[in-house]
């Protein structure tokens, strides 16, 4: 059984991951350069609506009907349901040529991350940027999780629709460079260095 499991959004409030990644993420954006932003996997639309309030031009897509319904309550014309299996953006967005894609805490849920990055490339112009956040995994953090026997709670197999890919800076960087991107920035977020909750990787399409 492989049906999409809706995340279960209930409010338009900031999501837990953005509480510790948003500041660093915003520091990676420049209104003069990032003029057409697409948030793939926008959830309840909080980030897109915040970017709009700060003068950015942004749109969001998500597979969650609940999330998109909540997002549209503030700005109806900026959010669209997204079925990644079609390999196409929603029809209303296909007219645009995006220079920036954001994807926050999405790629760890995907069976085919390579296909997702290729999908992103189709929506981007040459020289455009992609900014991805995902839970951070590195040697020290993985070691601490093992020593304190925290893997079952950290990566519960009982979470339907949960994390199925564990990314390090190296593996995410390799995914992007193999697809024709150049990694330009890395930031760890939440907790002390090398025990970060999440990381942000920014890359430019060659």
C-alpha cells in the first residue's frame, strides 16, 4: 500500500522545523536575486506567506489538501496542490520560470530523491538556486544516538509517512552535484555544532 499519507496540518502557525531553520534560510535569500521563489512541499504555507509579507515573490505547492486549504486562507492565489508522480508543476505555475526553489524537510520522506531533483531542474532557469533543509546526520550525531540508544525514537518505523532517507552534508552534496548543481553554502541549525537538528544546503544550477 503506497497511498499518500496526509501530514495532518491543523493551523497556519510556524512549523517546528522552521523555528530553528528560518533565520538561516532567510539569510540565504536576496530580493534582488531571488525574484521568483517556489516552495516545493510548502505544508501549511507559513513560509511562503511570511516571505510575501517580507516583500518576496513566492508560490507554494504541496500534496497535502489540508495544508493547501490552510495556506489559501491568507493568500488564495499563491498555493497549489502538487502531485509529484505527474512529473509536472500544477498547470497554473507552468507559465513561470523560477530562479529559486525552496524545499524544507521534504527530501528525507522521498523514495526517489534523484527524481525529485530532476523535477526541480525542470522548473528552474540556468543559474537558478535550490535551497534544501533536511535533518542532519553525521558521524558524531549518529554515534551519540547509538550510545544512548535513541534510534528507535529518532527514526521511528511506526511513523506512517515518516523519514526514509538519512542525509549527511556529503550525501546531499553528491546528489546535487551529480544532477548538475554546484553547492555554494552549508549551514547547520539547532543544537550545538555537529549535533545539529537540521542542515541547509544551497546550490546553483550550472
